[in-house]
C-alpha cells in the first residue's frame, strides 16, 4: 500500500478549499481596511468643514480633506456628499458665519471583491457643528 500517494491525493482534494479560505480572509481584511479608511475620511471631511476659513471654498476644502484621508482607496470610486452644500442655507449666508449649525459629510465607496466577483458598498457618515472663524 502506497501511503505517500494517498497523502498526495488528500492534499490535492483539500488544497482548493484552503486556498479559497485564504483568499476569503484576505478579502475580508481588505474590506475592513476600506471601512476604516472611509470612516476616517468622513471624520476628516467633517472636521475640515467645521473649521473652514473661507466659506467660498468650503466644499473644495472638505473634498480635499476627504480625498487626502482616503489614502489607499481608488478616488474614482469615492462619492462625497456634503449637507448642507456651500450654496445652501446656512452656509450661503453672509458674514458673520453660521456657528453651531450642523454639517454632515457622507462618504461612500464601492469595494470590488475578486472572488466571487461582486461589489460591496461601504459608507460612513460624520456629523459636526460648524465653528467658522469670523473675519477680524
């Protein structure tokens, strides 16, 4: 009886399952990484939006902060929603700037799984109060 041949056949039967499990673990780790980065990016955008110095460039500052914090993710798959926008009340009001009003930054990302081939939406939302600096 050839035991080495038996072990080789058993290994050949188990190897695909082990590889599938390994790929699943790696994909799960990448998905968790994407969720953590998206959550941090939403928080960074809300933080940037709370302390804007120039309200005319407010959305650009928030989007820049989100994109900078989303390091490691594909920027083409990021969707950034700012509520209220810089052309909506109270952010469109003349100086003095609106203090204490709520600002919400929502960041969405589409995570593409390799095996199986599917997409998973990942999103995070951060809410803060606007603390704009009024000009002297």
